[in-house]
C-alpha cells in the first residue's frame, strides 16, 4: 500500500532514505504549476518550487499533522512565491508606476461600473476563450492567481486556501470573487 | 430584494456554504437575474480554468530534481565545513597557550607568577641560573612540545648527550 503524504513527511523528518525524493516526485509538478501561477516566470517558478522543497526538508519535523500535508506544503510554497515577488517588487517600483495591487484597486473601480452591453459580434468562440482564459489570469494580483489556481486546478476548498494563504476565509472569498469578476469581464462567461 | 451575495456565489457553486447561508443565496437568486447570470458565468469560467491546457512552460523533471539536490547539498555544506573550521583552531590555540604557560613556569619556576619584584632582574637571574635549559634550545625546538606536554616535564633530565 502506498504511504500517505503525511507518513512520508514524518519519514523525511526522521531522515529516512528515499522519503524526501518520493515526496518531491509526488509534488514537483503541482509545486511548479502553483509557483508559476504566482510568479509567471519559468526560472523563478522553478526556483520557488525548489526553495519550497528545501524548506520542507528542513522543517518536516514541525509538520504537526493537524492539516493535510498538501495544505501545509502549499503554504510553504505560496510563501516562497510571495516572498520572491516582494523581493522583486522593490526593484520594479523603481521602474514602473503601478504594481499589481494598484491594478487590483483599479479593477475594483471598474467592477463598480455597470457592465458594458454584450455585443454578440465581438464575442469570442469557446476555443478562443479557452486559450485566453490563462492569459486573463495573468492580469490578476498574485494572491488572486494563487487562489484561482489552488481552487480550480488543485481543487482546494476556500477554507484550505485560506490556510495556505495565511488569511481568513472571508478574504479568500473576496479574492476569488474579484478574480472571477475580472475574468468574466475580460473573457466573458457563458459560451 | 436582499443585497447581492457577491462573494458567496463561488462558495455557493462549490457547495461550501452552510445550509442557512445556502438558503439565503437561493432566495436571492430566485428574484435576482443579475446574480443568476453571474453564477452561470462563474460556473463556466471555473470549468474553463479546470479544463484549459496547462499554461506553465514545460521543464525537465530530472534536471529539476538534480538541481534541487545540488541546492540542498550546498545549503548543508557550509554548516559542516564551518564546524570543522571552528573546532580546529580553538583546541590548537588552547594547547599553544597552555604550552606557553607551562614552558614559562618550567623556565622561571613556580614563583614566576607571583606578583611584585623586578621582572628584568628576575629574568636575568633565571637566565644565569638556568642557562643549561637555554643551552638546550635546539633540542627543545626539535621537540614537538605542542603535541607532547610530557616532554616539558622531562626537560631537565634530558642532557645534550642523550640527544644522539
């Protein structure tokens, strides 16, 4: 029978040979995908995912088993990604006027405006929408992207996302609602 | 009509709301076409996000793991190396200091550390009285005093004739 993630994490804490490699193989793709959803850069995403695994290796003994291993690990991962973004943002602020947060506020203002009338002639077909949906995700703030990816790709519940992002369930609901409202505005909804 | 339950629409879709909250949203949806449209569109978007092809650029997983292990080793290495560096000089310094003190006591005698007295005259007196030891300087230098403290105790019996 396959060992659970939680049992493997305990094995990593006890420095059991092979346990760490097994966990890495299980989570590497998800870790990279989530990291990419936040940092939007191949090399940065790879670095963040690797950093998360290194922190997992070092902190495996502190996993109390009160939550699922995946939730605990995703929290480490998202923290790595957000730390990475914060480090980079200091430099970017010297170069650009607005960062993602500013854009987020702007989108909130747009959100309050009445929706433009739907023009069927301009509506994209379903394939185009499918291909454009992740492009539209790029316009979201890092927290919104993380919440969307964790919910729609990893299937986490709002409560689990709150635990991963280290915030309240109410805040996650707001992040997700704003994210979906932005996507709806940019790509459209009903086929 | 109740206010739009905006941030509860997604949890509603995912079946995460408690019974009372769900009932409240149901009641609102029954009378609000705008929220019904939103729920329908959100469901479509969620489905697209789940089905859309993986957007992250592909990477080589073998290289990913190799690089990860390399980073892990590099993080662990400075700690181990640092220990070697920090453990090495301390005993050597202590041993050298101890040997210097013992040598000083051996040359000057037990009263050397007593306070008072003219140090220059004391040194002259010692040099006069213990020239036999100083004359064995070559022998002393050839002894590995820092590693074999017993040699210090046997300095006196060692005569130049024993050297050969």
